[in-house]
C-alpha cells in the first residue's frame, strides 16, 4: 500500500539503549520519508551503530519505539525487521565466505518450492535482473571468500536490494570502496531514491554526505545534536557539532601544514624494482627519514600486497630492498621489526588486534622485549607503557585493562597504531590508517603521524582517500594496477590531477 | 586474585563470574560432606588430591594447548610410552634413575614435537593430527612393550616418585604442587603464555606483530606432551608397573573436561592454569564423593555429566550477565 | 572467518582408489566379491554415523556423544525386543526416536545453556553411557545375556541382495551380495546430499557454521538449525545402532565406545571443515569406508596388529595433509584469478 | 590355623588333579580320538604327522591387548611353532565389537584353517561364528562360550571360580564382616560372570558377609588404589576386598600396605597372572583364581590342529568340544604347586 503523505515511512520515537549504567543511546527521535536519503554522522561511540542495531532488531531498545508507516515494529526481532523491508549493509561483512555469491545474495530468504527446496531458477533470474538493473558486475557462482573486499561489498548491496527493501541502512558502506566504486554506489542510491526507498546513510566521509544526502542527522554521546536538510548546514559547522569545538579546530589545523618532501634527505628504505608475479612489477621508490610518503591508488592496485612483501609477511620474486643503503632480505615480520620496520595493517579485526585482550596487552605485543626480562613479563612496565600510549593517543576510556573488543572503532585503530609506536620503528608503514575512523580521531592520527615524521621517522602511508593523501603527504606515489606510475612532491599536483592519474590516465 | 581472574576489577559481578566454579566446588563438596562426614577426613582429602595428580599435571599442559585454540588427544598413549621407556631405561645396568626418568620425558617431548610440527608448520587441524598420533603412539608403545605388564622391581628410587612420602604427604602430591606453582607462574608472568593467549586470540595479528607464532605454538604441544610423559612416569611408579595399555581411551577426555571446566575456551585466546586446577579438583571431588557414597556406576556417569553441564551453564550465565 | 576450502572429494577418491589398488596387489584375497561384501556390510553403519557427525561439525560444533548414543539405541532395542518382546517394527522406530531425542538434548544444551558443543556432548557422552548401564537388560536379567534376538523384523535389517544375480553382472565377474545396510547408507547419503545442496535447511546449516552473526542478521533461526543438526546426528546414530544390533543379534553396554572419534576422523578426512560451513555427505561416507579398507587391507596384507595402528594414524594425518596442500593450491589460484588479498597466514 | 590350612591345601591339590583329568577327558571327548595323541606328541615337541603341502594359516582374534590373551597367544604359538606347515598371527579387536566382527569376516574371506576367538560377548559374535562354520572354518573360543555351537571351547569357569573365591574369602574372614568389590564397568561378559559368581558364592556359603561397596575401577591398578582408599575412608572396618582382575586386587594391596592394614584385609584377585602369584608368595595378596593360561592356549592350539588337519569339517559339529580348564584358588598354601613354567 502507498504511504499516505502524513504517516512517515519510518519513525523512531524516544529510542534509548542502556548497557548497564552506560547509556549508548538516549531519547533519539527521527523520521525517514520514502525516497529520502538521510545522512547520519557522528564520532565513534556517538551511538550510530547502536541505533542501527536497534533498527535491524539486533538490539531491543531499553525505551522507545520504532514505527513503520505508523504501525509499531516489534523490538529486537531481526526477522520481522527484514520482513518489514528494513535491510542493512554493515561495516563488517555479513556474508558467508564458504558459500557462493548467489546463495549469499538471498541469505536466509531463498525463494523455495515445496518442502523447503530452493528454487534455483527463480533465484538466479532474480539475481541476474538485479545485477542488470544496478550495473553490478559479479560472478554469481564464485565463492564469496575468494572475492576481494570491494566485490564483497557489492554482494552485500546486492543482498539488500534482493530484499526489495523499503528502507536500507548503510553503515560505512564506502569504507572499503575506491573512489570510482563510491560514485557507482551513489548512482545506485539515487536509483533507490527514485524507487521511493528510504536510505539511512552513515559515513565518516563528509564529502559523500554532502554529495548524496538530502538531510543529515548529527549524533554525539548518544543524542541527536542537529537534524535538518543538508542545504541548511555547512561543512565546518557540521564538523564542530560532530566532534566539539576543540577537536574541530584541530582537524581544521590538520589540513594546512607545511610539507617536507624528501624529509631529511637521508634515504631510509629504498625498493629497487620489486616484482611479484601477477601482483606488482618493477616497483622502485626511496623513502626518506622525516617524510610522509603516501601511496595513492585505487583499491586493488596491489598496494597492500606490496607493503606486505616489503614487511616480510609475504614474498617478492625479484628486486632488492635496501635499508639505510645496505641491501637486506626480510623473511618474516620478526626480521622486519628487528631492522626497524613497522606495519599497521589494513584490517584491524583480521590482522591487527587481539580483541579478547586488554589495551595494555595489545600495546605491548610488538615491543614485548621492552616490557619483559628473560621472558618474564613486567606488568608494572607494561601498564606504564600502556598509560603512556593511552595518554599520547588520547584513547578513551583511559583504562589499560579494558578489553580491546569493547572499544569503539577509532580507539581500536589508535591502539593498533600505538602498538607500533611502542616499538619505535625507524620506518612505519600504515595501510589505510583511517578507514572507518571519525573526523576527530582522523585529525588526531594525522597529528601523531606528523609528530613521528618530525622526530625523523620515515612514514609510508597507503590511502585510497584522496582527501587524506592531499592533507597528509609530503610526497605522493601513484600506484596503478601493480606499478608505480609516478611520484610527486606534495603541492606540485592538484587533487583533480591526482584523481585522474589514479584512474590510470597518463 | 590476578592469578584467577587475570586483570579483572573487583566489580562484584565480575568477581562472581570469576569464582563461579570455586563456589560450585565448595557447594558440591559441602553436600558430599553432609551425606558422608568421612568425606572431610584428612585421609580422604589428600586421597582426592593424590587421585588427580596425573590428570591434573596433564590438564596443566593441556591448558596451554587449548589456549592456542588447539587440542591434544594423544596424551593417553604418551603416558604409556613414557612409562615404558623409563622402564626399559631402568633395565639398563648402571643407568641412574634420573636418566631413566629423563628418557621417559624425552620420549614424550618427541611426540609433542611431532604434534607441534605437523600442526603449526604443516598447518593441519590439531584434532586430527593428535587423533592420528593417538593411534600411532599407542601402536609404537605396543610394539615396544607388548600387551604384558612389566613389573618394576627393586627400583626404590623410581617407585619413590609415586609411592614415597615426604612430610606425611605422598611425594607425587609434592610433584603436582611444584608443577602447578611453576606453571601458574609461567602462565601469569611469562611472555610465553601471553604469546600463547594472543595466538589463540588472533594468530595472524600475532604473526604480523613479529611473534614467532609457529615456534610458540609448537612449544605448547611439546609442553603438553611433556606433562603427559611426567604423568605417565608417576603412574607407572605408583603401580610398580609399566605397560603399553596404560592411559587407556578416555584419559584425554577427562583431561580436556577438567581444562574446559576451568573456563578455558576451546576457541582459544584466554585461559588460566589456576582455574584449570580448580576444574581438576572439581572432577576429583565429584568422583571421590560418588565413590565414597557407593553410588552405582550408571548413576555416577549420569550425575557426572549433569554436574559438568550445570557447573558450566552456571558460570556461563554469570559471565553472560556482566557481558556489556 | 571460516577457513575456505572448496571440496570436490576428488583427491580423497583418488587416494581411496590408490589405496584399494595397493592392497589388491598386496593380497590376492583383498579385491574379491566376499571382501567387498565384508567392507560394505562392516562399514555402512560407520558411514551413516560419519554423515550424521558431519552435520554438527558443519555448524562449527561437534558431537562426541554419538558412541554412547549408539549404545543407548542398541540397548533400547535389546530391552524392547528381549524384555518386552515387542516386534521390530515397533522397537526400531522407538529406538531411533530415542536417539534422535538424545540428539535434541545435545542441541538444547548447546543453544539454551550456551555450552560449547565439545563440552556439552562430552557431558552427554558420560550421561548416555550411564543411562545405557542403567537400563541394561543384561544387568537386570543376566540370563538374557546369552540369548540372541530372534525378532525377524529386526534381524531383517541384516539381509543381503544378490544384485549381481538380478542384473546378470555376476556372469562378468564375481559380484558381491549387497547388504541392506549399504542401501540404507546410500539413502541417508543421497538424502543428506540433497538437503545440503538444495534446501533452505541445508543452506542454513552452512550459513550458521560459516558466519553465525550473518545467519542471525539474515533472520535465520540459528538455534533451531543447530538443534536440528544434533537431532539428525542422533538419528543417524540410531540407524547405526539398528544395523549393529541386527548384525550381532544382541547389544552390549560397551557398544560404540570410541566410535565418536572414528566418526569424526571419517568426517574430517571427508573434507568437512572443523571451522564449520564447509562439507558434503559423500566425503564422510568415503572417509568411513577408507578407514574400513585400511583396517581390512592391512590385516589381509598381514601387518602386525600394532604396526596397523601406526599406519592407520599416519594415513589419517597424511590424508588431511594432502587435502590441505591441494586446497591451498586451489586458494592461491583463486586469488590469482580474483586478484584478492594476500594469502592469510592463519 | 595350621590344620585348617592343611585342609585347604589338600582340598586345593585334590581339585587341581581332578581338574587336569577332567580337562584331558573333555578334550578327548570334544575332538577326534586322535587328539589325545596329538596333545602328547605336540607337547614333546614333535611335528604333527601328515602335513598337507600348502601352509595353513591360523589366527587369534583377541578382544583387547591384555596379559591373558597375550599368554594364550604364547601358548598357542608354542604348539603351532612346532608344526612348520602352520602360520599363526594375532589380531587385535581394539576392544570394539564391530572391529572384532570385521576381523572375523576378513579371516573367513582369507580362508584361514582355524580361528581362535576371545569373544567380547557370547551372543554378539555368534553370527560371525555361524558364518565361519558355513565357510568350513573351525572356531575355537577361549574363556567365553558363544551362543552359536562351534568347534571347541576352552574355558576356565569365571562363575565357579568367583564363587570359590567368595567361599575361600569368607572362610578366611570367619564368615562375617564387610566386603568391597573393585569392579569393572559393564560391557564385557567376564565382568558379569565373575561378579554374579562372587555374589552367588557369598549367598550360598557365607550369608553373614555384607558387600558394602561395589565400585568401578576400570580394570586399572591405579584407579583401584584411589577407589579403595576412598572406600576405606568411609568404611575403615572393611575385612575383605575382591578385585575382579589381578591388577585391581594388586592396587588394593598397594593401599593396604601403605595404610599398614595388610594383615587386617583379605584381598582376592582373579586371573592368576604372575605378578599376583608373586604377591601371594610374599604374603600380601591373599589369593586369586589361577589357571594355566599357557596350557589353555596349548589345548586350543591342539584342538585347532586336529580340526584343521584331521579332516574333520566344521560343519559336522552337532555338539561342540568343550575343554574345562582346571583352576585352583591360589593362596599362600597352594601357590607352591604352580611351577615357574606355568606362570604367565
């Protein structure tokens, strides 16, 4: 039945969620109209994820009620929410790696014939129709686990579309997407708009919010602090509302900083045509002490593979690696660390953190020898080091014994970086250091990296976020499908030129 | 404090979570004591400890393996093997007892090394590797010693291990206590056990943090087999006999049950030797109580199963309640 | 993330064939009709058990209680037909119902009490064995211990079909008589295979094992699925019990001791991943018969009983290793094609 | 005491002699008349006459690795070794019925000349035995008779043995007092036979004696130690302990020694393996049911030889040969009769 003008498509009234004494969400109201794209922004821990969880039925609100076209929805009932047509694209994959794409698209709601037999034909037809409609390229037969992260995201979107949902929640949908794919996604969103689907769009990338959203809702400490049309608010004010005045200023300051191309001029690490078959070829560059070199490129340009090969957690077939002018061969991360390298990996949950362990334990895992003698732990020193890093990185809560799994994304990211700072590497490589991190934390991370640089550390950053590259880099290396296309001093290349080159233009 | 509940605060709910099992232990023990006062007699209490020495020592080693997210089903036959090797070493003229014991322990460690290599370097599923070794080691032991019982005569220094007394307590209990204390220290204080736990938590992250993941993992299996070997030697000297049929099927399950009862998750990542010991005592008390009340075997098994379920469900509940 | 392994059981099948050929060369008596008949009649029940076991494993669980459950089913059959003198067509369904319920209990312990499957079924392993002792007709009426079950409906399970004769294949070569138990195994195999590959339930099983969170978010009734998995495992244990009792014309309290480990080995050899989400029905069945072929083959080849254990263990590890090598090669290829992330270390 | 023990000794010896006689007679009855000769000749180590050209294979399917089947195997071998046309092998049932059955099938398919079988259960193996008969293969069962009639059965009666133990034990306890049984979990018939026999014995001869504890110690000496010391904690006034096998009885002895109550306890085992006999001689273990298991194996082997080579087809057995092994309740007084070469 068509939504009558006065009853909104989705309405939340006084949503409140308490965990023990801590209120993750307090008294949140909002409405979502058909064909509306509503942005939802806020720092990590502002309560965005909690809100999403309530809307998907993963959590039941402690107080408040959600209405679909005026009719109240049951609390904490995933299935009913789905059947009501509320789909969600999560930050972390909700796919089954061991199943083919087709099955994942219809996960839990395969069209079935009698006796719960799956109607393969209908399933495939519907999937193909969707693919055609939304111009998504994916092999329905492939195992999801063998797909790249990007493809997996597309499958997730496909999955949501397959529900022909009236409402789609997107939690950081672009976190792992390259620029071109983001635009593709936005096209999809506009199409959904035209089909009267309501979209709740959560993102830390403010540009996207301004590009795609009609209205925006700003959250802080579990409350909605601003709510209105995008046209009525300008970027700076939004940032301030999100992170509070102080941090806002910090992030402003972060954008204009003096650059030091070539740093101290002393070459720390130099790659001489590193090659790994089918991945990257003839990669050569020098990394100087006291500079930040950003490797810009699209996801899938094999930048992660490159740095893992450098770091020894993966191999390369040919080429040489020189450390301070002397050629070295690194076989395992242990060796890399011993010779002063550090690598902050891309996926903090898969590669970075010990979620069941305390902040202190996580922070000391790389520089274990610093907090131990003869294999004996020194808890005192461990906690000392921990509180030092907590201080330095502004990790909240300031509790070294807190289990990392319970921290917000931004703080987890900080812990992961802090782990490496403890080891005081001469060369620090960061792979997408600010993915899924809010503006405030971003700014802080930038400041940290700059401080490192100024202390003479050589910093290599891999980023798909053009803004980040432009903000952070002293020099920019453009990598396209496994090759370094060119290296520029910051300031000698404009954002648009960079975008063009990343796209593969000569 | 920290020994039992790591770095948990004194928050009452967490406290309860941490002490769910000890509390359950006390309750069960109390009810047995009511039903049969003799349960509390000094003799019986030391009897309980004496009974769990071998299982307990093995459970300590198993804790580390399970903390890595692995499991070791091969401990039973290792007991038999180490006992036999020690026995044959004792037959060698002029070989000191110490050397014989060492030989037995080495045999065990060899098995552990093979487990470790296969699991951490060939990356095979632990349950299958150790299941295979379960039958391999048994086969080796039987080829070595045959089905006969080899009596250990005239080896006072060897039989002292299992049957001697020191300050009024069985010597094997002292060994148990020593091992327990050392391993608690190792688990709480050393980087080794921290690495073990982190590997269980996120192996790849540990690897990328420059940890020598494979080595550490392999070592945990060596350690586990070592404890099994020690248990085997203790048993063989307790019964003046070495035989390839010792450590019969089911031993490994008892050991694992004790570890899990102690709250070590089979998914790895967290675990505590001290808690394992509580689990060991728990099972010991249950067995002893059921014997002392002369409960028939069928009821015994059912009750044992029920108690395990209840105890775990209880601590699970408490843990879940303060899950935020 | 569940470790990814595609599984055409091809490598296993090849290994099986290779082994079969090897044994045939080693001992003349191995590759003959009688022996094939022995393998079929001696290990079909184990295949059924392994298929059943693979369902809980698919959900990232494990069922250690199958051995005791078999004993439970067996003893119930024994009591019903020996003490109560009930005919097979009542006793058999009753026993299977009981073992299925035993499975349900496992499932409930895991879902309701949130126990780890390993522990829950470890506890029931003890409890069910205890129940077997408790209800054992052999203990209540010692004289029954020396009497055989004569119920035709029950013993009917232990019949053989002269397929060769019917199809005249036996004119070409010595064709084995096929035991009914083998056809039962085939039925279970086909049914399970269809359920796994074609039905919602099968997919839910894999989803629950492959990514429980995703399953929950997709609105799949995770708990119900898990309970069903253990129930089916219990059901298969019941079938196995029926076959065994029909073979032995009695049941013993010790029946099925250690069977769980054999079943698990068979399942894992058959490519069922202990990380959940990955598995088939044909694999475990093949694995079970592989184990049978090994035992019989080594016996015929005249290996000492103790050396046999060593070889069996080695083959078990070897099979998994070989499978791992292949799957890793496949994964690498897949990455090349997909241009995905670097091979994970874990 | 002294004259009482004299009585016992005499009784013991008399029974032993009876037993041996009975044994040979039974053997003769059970097998072809040539068997007697076979027995003798094979004992003096001559090879059996009239060898067919091809090597015959005989196999022993034990239930699980243990001293008793090991000794049987030795006994069997000692006879078969002397006949170079016979190959012998020992197979292990891994204490699993299904494995034992599968091994039977395999041996039948292999067409062995004879199968020695230690059945886990008298009924469970019956179908396999029937199958062997159809294939014309004689099956000789050891200790546990099968429900299916077969070639020959060589047994030491567990029921009667346990019954005598109860009698002997009661006599030494003066017909009253408390007894604890160190038992095995159900699942092997022997366990039931012995337990029932023992209870029957107490009922018949010493109704005054109470069994106050019957606990499973899983055939294991270590478990027996723990279980008994637990039982003792609750009932310090126990006067007798019956271990359903020697290992468990010896476990009881360990405890008694350690608690220094050896003289207060009457401890009986069952099987009669050499460790137990030693312990009896040392005056620690009170007694056990002994039979010459080597001999038992030899009898079986002889029967098998006769059946396999004597042209007697397994099908033609309407009544089965039955060798009742003589046993004695070995105690400090009688243990002396057991020659070193009879100790296993």
